[in-house]
C-alpha cells in the first residue's frame, strides 16, 4: 500500500462522513472535507506520476473514489433540498447507465474501452464546481446563488449530452463488433495420409467393408 493508494482510500472513507455532515447541516465542515478530498485527489495523482507509484489497484480505485464522492454529495444535497431532484436523478442515472453498458458489453464478450471524452471532462468539472459552490455558499455564506442557478442548468445539460455521446458510441461499437476468428489450420502439402486412414475410408470410414450394391 503506497501513499497515493492510501490517499485514495481516505477519499472513499470520507464519503459517509460527507453524507452525514450534509444531512446534519454542518455545511462548513462538509466544505472543508470536500476541499481536503480535492487536494488529496491532486496529491495522489502528482505523487503517482512523480515517483512512479502507479499501480493497477490505484488505476481502478481513483475514478471509483471520485465518482463515489460526487454522487454522495449530489444525493445528500438533493435529499436536504439544496439541489433539484431532477438534477440528482440525471447525474446518478448517467453513471449507472454507463457502468451497466460496460458490464453488458463484457458479458456479451464485446468489451468496450471507456475513454474520457472532452464533453465528459467538461461535465465532470462543472459537477465539481457546482458541488463546491453550493457547499461554499451554505458553509461560508457566499452570495453566489445566481452562479449556482446557472451551474445547475449547465451541469444538467452537459450530463445529458455526455450520456448521449457515450450511449451512441457504445451502440455503434456493439453493432459493428466482430470477434476474432481462430486461425485456420493449414495442412502441409504433400503430406500423405496414414495408410490405416486410407484403408478405413476405402471401406466406408469405419473400417467395415462396404456392401455390394446390385442394380436391377
């Protein structure tokens, strides 16, 4: 267990803490935990690249930790009434549909590689910005309600757009995917068959003599 993976695990463990702080309306503490989680995300990425501490476990855990943190914040803010329910449904449904599509492709032996698209990166940025501004407004009393209102609609639109882009890309992949065919076995030319096989074929394939057929 290296330092980047430890930081990633810490972000995963902060998910239930954030949910509890938001539902308990301790928004200042929730904003601090959210800020520390963002700093830990940047730190583990830097350390993994700088010192070559990249691991296969970390490659899987890092996006899981980020998504779990964002989804938890949106669900908690939606339950407490600080984000519209329709936005929470869109954000959560998008992630569920993407994961389900990838699993379905894998089960059908048509694996699809999920690459972060430009629209997806912008969408993730707006989701993080919206969560941060909402928590900052509630916890620090910032007068940015107008910015929050704009980000709600921008985030909702980008979430739907990115979901459609992923869906049509997945659909195109599933319809055009061709599994690899096994290479044919080439029998070398001039290779004589064993005499026993030739004799068996002359006798009917199983070694028994063919019966004599008489025509009327």
